[in-house]
């Protein structure tokens, strides 16, 4: 009697294991099919990454080469007289405070270029 119960338990476990194996097999087949469909996209992405790495490398070498060259000397044109009211001239750049000052500065620059 106990032997029969053990045999039935082993058979049930084996059937469950075979069923689980079949489910896993189907999932793995679906996964490999999906990966095959994605392969061209992955290859395209990989080649795009390679091209971008090459571009960044080229830009870095060009930037270093440009920075290594002595700067060109240009005759500086006299700067037009502008009002610096409302401008913060720290750090070599002008920070305009407010939209009105920005628009006024734009039109002042345009007038000085036309003259």
C-alpha cells in the first residue's frame, strides 16, 4: 500500500516535471524567435554606436589640433558704445537681467551692425 502511494507520488512528480519542461521549452523557443527578429536592429544599433565613437574620436583629435595651433590675430574693430546698465559683466560674459533688457540689447546690436 505504501509502495503504491510512493509510486503514484513519483509518477505525479515526473508528469509535473515533464509538463514544466514543455512550458519552458515553448518559452525558450519564443525568446529565440524574438531575438532573431531583433538581430537586424541590434546590428544597426551596434554600427551606429561604432560610427558615433569614431565621430567623437575625430572631434576630440580635431579639437586638440585646433587648440594646439596659435590663435589667429585679427584686427579688433572698435566696439560700439553700449549702455551696460542692467548687465552683469562677471567672468567675461554679459548676463542680461530681464526680457526688456534682452530685447533692448538685441536692437542695439542690430542698429550698430547696420551703421
